[in-house]
């Protein structure tokens, strides 16, 4: 498949025309857009993996839950960025009337969502960036007797997997979302992060358009555009991110990763 991009070039002089608070917000919005886009795509790819082989299933689940946690963290931080860089500043008074209806509606939706208890905040505060010891007990209590708690060791550490730990930590997170129903919890993680990503994209697009029109006298297309074609882009429905990879043990990377030693009897 061919993806068509429209390439625009900004200059430092153009950005320097903007008042510093607006320039700072524009840069941070664009930076957040890039990070959230990457994490959202990776989470989508990994959450769609389905394997009938137990070790692959556990590895893929670990990857998906990790990316879901990281995505909630970035979404929460974006909301904090809006609170400090937009709502709490004079910029909101300027741009609330300048952005389009879609942007205003998305901001209203985000305020309603983050203004109450929500899945994204719960996951971010206890599971995304903090190793919360107390949460592990909740996950451990939810384990059923006989549930697999496995360790897989490989010569390259990149292929080792302490599946038992991610089973317990992942269950702790899922219990915080929907107690006693891991499938519904994981589905909720996907649906609520997807909804928030949609709001984020609309808000960023609306604010960036308004900022450029206000400070550069027109939208991006008034600056001129060059078309670039990206050939061979795969369908988003078929991309998979493997956990296990072939590692060339003679490379510097593998030397840094080291080798897993065989377990020794004490």
C-alpha cells in the first residue's frame, strides 16, 4: 500500500514570531502527538496478537499489557499538559473561540472523563510508572489454583521471560479495572485508551491549526507543501510485534545483554 504525506517546512524565524507561551505549547502538543501515536500503534499491534502456543501467548500478553500501561501514562500526562499549558494560562481564553467545534467538543469530553474517577488515571497512578508493591498482593489473590506461573530463560536475555511476574502484575492491573473479569478489563483498557487517543488527536489538530493561522497568517497549506509517497506500508490489521527474536550473539548488543546462566542447585 502507498501512503501519501504532505511535507511542510517551518523555519526558526517563523516559530520565533510566536509569543513564547504559544510556541512552547505548539511544540509540546506536536511532541505529545508523536509519542501517543507511536504507543497507540504499538498497543494496537500487540493487543491483536493471538497464538495457540502457551509461551507465545504469555509473551504477547506481557507486551500488550506493558504498552497499554505506557499509553495510559502518556494520555494522563497529555491531560496534565492541557491543564497547565492551556486551561491555567491565558491561552485558553484566546483559543477557546478560535478552535473549531470538533476541538471544543473533544476538550469538553476530556474534561468530563478526567474530572471523575477513570480507568486511565487508575492504571497510570498504580501500574504504569510506579512499581507499587501493595498492588501485587491484589493480583496474587486473584490467581486461580493451578494457573500457569512460568519462567522461560534463554541464552540472550532479550528472549527470557519471567511470565509468572507479568501474570501477577497484569492481573493486579486488570483487577483494578474490572474485578473478577480479566477479559472485560482488557477490553476496557483498549476501548478507553482508543477513545482518549481520538480526543487527543482532535484537540491537537484543532489547536495547531488555530495557532498557525493566528501567528503565521494562514494554515499549513499556505506555506506550500511537497508530496512524498511511502511505498509498501503494511495494513494495520496484519502487523505483529514479536517478543522472541533471533539475536546475533557476536554483536556488541548481545554482549551487553549477556547470557542467562543455568540454574544452580544450592
